[in-house]
C-alpha cells in the first residue's frame, strides 16, 4: 500500500493508515474517470465536427443524418480528426451528406405520392 502511495505528500506517503485511505480514494477516482474520459472525448469530437460542418453550411445533426443515409461508417473520432486536419476531405464528406439527404427527401416524396 505504501508503494502505491509513493509520490503522495506528507503523512499520506509515510503512514499506512493515511496511505491506505488516500490510495483507496485515488483508485475510486481512477475508476470513475475512466468512464468520464470517454464521455468528454465524445463531447469534444461533437463540438469539432459541428464547428466544421457549420462552416460548410450544414448543422451537426443534419450532417450525421446525411452520413448515415449515405452509409458512411466513419466514427466521430475520425470525423473530428478530418475536420481539424484535412478541410478538403471534410468538405467532400459534407457534399456526400447533403446529396444523401436530398436523395432521402426525394425517395420519401415519391413514396408518399405513390401511397
């Protein structure tokens, strides 16, 4: 336990009772924050994609809907990386999403007209 508490300050690194409490507390934070980290990264990716999509003239939700309609299987991590580093490729994805949305609307219109 004292070995795990190495680097802690004052009594927490020297005395077993305080080291045990500090290590247990630290392990609880580590467990919780491994889950929180995933949530925070997804939120960051959504913000980056939204900013780049709006610069291209489409909202985040419509962009994601268009990509799903086009059966594009890029995840948000890859999309955020493209948005930050490769603007021309992201522009092509925006065009793909917009064309898929137009095709989706046209298919829905013909389906409702046939019914």
